[in-house]
């Protein structure tokens, strides 16, 4: 045990240290300069083929991490799409915006695509610098929606909200991946619901995907169920992980798991069913 005299001396020493620290403007922060490696720019490709839609594709370039967020769009790119029947179509450089989805694109085809489940398409993107990105995508089978239902909570009429249940049958065989989107009024707006699931624990069973109480009477909903393959599923998971880690000092850095070779990005064929639901 410390005597009263020792306690007094210790307290005086601590007080003196605090005073000295204050007079010296003690700074516990330290700036550290980190040299980021300068990597060569890669082509970034984003292409989602759909049956009955004109093929469209976006080509940009990677930029340094701390550079301005403006996209770098190369103009010396040639895009070749090999259709399921073997015919090669060259997409034109004609930047624009898809009026239905709101997405921007740099290259577009001439006519609507015909894509059936099981058919395979190939993509080749080249430029004058010798860069080459390739990809192969097969359209998954369509998984029909069995039912879309809603149920209101028990609050008074002016406060009532509904949840939505979407049911579908998972085919036998592990390795099916799904994405559920629910838009309000239009798919050009951000979805109210957007998440991915896999059938690792529900193989061959009926799957029910639900929401919270969040929809109002007279809402018009567009419910979309996508069925896709493992490469596209892993790509989407890596994108989500990278977004969550960005700016988070405690987050684990995540690299993008591309579905293309020679660059960064995704090339896939969308297979989905969409239903309209009116909350009455």
C-alpha cells in the first residue's frame, strides 16, 4: 500500500507531466505516407444479354484508386459478339442510355437478340493498345414464380403496410443461384428489395422469399426472379464485398471476381421471370 506521502508525490509528478505535455502541444497523431503502386489500366467490360433485347455493352478503363471518379471511356475499342448460331455481330460505338433500365452503355447492336436456355454466347473486346478481353456465357433455364402474395399488418387503416412473399420451386441439384428484385412502379428506379440467395440448404425444395412490412395500399410492384450461374453469383458477391469495404478502415479488402478474362467485369445472359403485383 502507498503511504499518503508517496501518493502525494506521485500525484504531483503526474500533474507535472500533464502540464509539460500541454505546454509542448503533445500530438499523438502521426501521418504516414503510403506509396500506391501504379498499375497499367485495364479494360472494364459490363454486358448483360437478354432475350428480345438489343445487345448493349459498356467498356471503360480502370483508374488509380485516388483519382477522380469520372469514368474513362476508350474510343478505340472493337466489340465482337458471337451468337448462339455462330454468327458474329460487331457492336457499334454509340454511347447512350437505356430508357427502360436507366443504365448507360457505350456500344450497341443492330437488332434484338434471340436467346434460349442452354445457348452459349461469346464476347471479344479489343483495342489498338493490344488489350483483349474475352468471355463466354450460357443462358440458364428460367425458374417460374409459383406465386406472389402480400399480407397487411394489423395497424389502423392509415398506418397499414404489407409484406410480400415470393414462392418458387428450386430444381434438384445444388448450384442454383437467384436474385430477387422488387421495384415500385418502374425498373428504372432503385429497387425496394434486392438480394441474392443460393440453394445450398434448400436443394429441390420450394423456396419462399419474404420482405418486411414496407409496401402501401395501391402500390404497383414489379417482382423479378433471376436465375443465374455460379460465376455471376460470385461476381455479384465480390462487388458487394468491395462496396462494403470501401472507406471502412476495419473492412477486409475484396477483389472483383470477374466473369471475363484479360480485364475486369462481367458478361452474362440474364434469365428471369417478372410479375406485376398491385397492393389493394
